[in-house]
């Protein structure tokens, strides 16, 4: 049985050796309305390779501290380097 891996998480907050990763999911409500929920994951970033706004991959691991249960694997895209859709004015 492999470890759970979450791709496409966005770094919400970066502190010294810890990042808060937000994972968005869509939930259908009681009247059929679709809402977006964000789950916060506290991940270990001992190498300090991520910053706020980066898209990252995290993996579930053993408890590292009282809140950290995830480990940062890689940074997929850095903040500000992703090519956005350009509109013609």
C-alpha cells in the first residue's frame, strides 16, 4: 500500500521549515449548488524550496510534529512563472 500523494496544491503560507498547502475540491450542497472547499495541509519543507503561490506535490507521512503530517516532495510551478491566458484588448 503506497502513501497518499496530493498534486496541484497551492502554498498559502510559508514559514521556517513549514508550509500550509491548500487543496481545493468541489462539493455539491443540499440544493444542488456546487461550492468550492479548501482543505489546509501542514507540510514539512526542511529544504525551504517553496514560497507563497507555488504549486506543489505533497505526500502523507508519519507525524513530524503536532500539526505536520505531510512532506513536500517537489515544486511543480513557481509563483509568477506560470503562463496565464492572455486576452487581446
